[in-house]
C-alpha cells in the first residue's frame, strides 16, 4: 500500500482490502448501519482536533459520526459540553442537532477494523487523511490523541520519529507552528470501567488543551 502526503477524505474509500471486505460483511448483517468510512465531525475552523483510534462496530460504524452510539462517546461528549465545546452533553445520531464549537473529532483509521484492531499497514494507508486534517489546523492549535495508536498516527502524519515523542497520559508535545499534541488514555469502556482513566483525569486533559487555546469553559 502507498499513501500520498495529503489526501482528501473519501467516503467511498476501499484502499484497504481487509477493511473494505469487513465493512461489506457488516453492512449485509446490519443494513441499517452506516458501514462506510466515517468522516471527521465538528467545526471546520476548529483549533482543537481530537484523534481517536477507529469507528466502533455499534458506535460510529452504525451512526456515521465519531464516538456516537457507543460507550466510548459518553465521557467524551459529556466533557466537551462541560468545557463549552458542544451544545449538548450526549451524542445520539447525526440528526440530533449536536454541534461542536472550536472542536473537531476524527479517527486515525476511518473504517471499522475487525476486533477494533487495525493493522499497521491500514493505519499507514489512512494516514494521508489525517495529515490533511492536521494541515488544515490553524497555528496555535491543540491535538488531543486518545491512545497510543492515535498518538503515533499524528507523529507519522508530521513525519516525526515515534521514539522521540513517547506516549504517556497527560504528556505534552510541542509539534510545530505553535501546535501542541496532548496525550490521553482512550475513553474506552475498558479504561473507564477499570479506572485507568477517570472522569477527573480526562477533564484534566481538556483543561490543559483549553489553557493552550485560551478557551474559557
């Protein structure tokens, strides 16, 4: 597989055979599901970009909106609302009237992977889309990476060595053009239920981001 430096999001992308085949199977089993690549969601002029892993089977893959319809989105959207970055604390569907302010959400991999585990070549293949999203960010922006895969995908998009920028919860990495990468554990069901990531820890990440942005909740 080969990836151009920047790539405009393609809702009909089938560049990864394994993922395309899995989406076809999922669409046949759940004809009411979105079952296609999931586009970024939010304010197109945002200075805060949140990068997740990939769509969940019964979440974004079903609804067509990142972190919508599954457990992982509960804490995320509650937190966005608390910090004044959304007009509602719950994300249900693409027709629920939810809007984000100065915030945009995307995934490192735009298609549902089997067992929620994308392969490295699939992450690299999808990286051109993320690079385009990062290029569109204004100067003095903040990127929140939810988990190590998202963290590594951001570094790859910028052409940075992964070993030089280690992932760690609440790590802050100055990237370029005044942009800052902030790491967080992913807000998955496993992490939140095992208390690896608590609501207080997650809110602290957004407090860091908002301080860099000069945003007041």
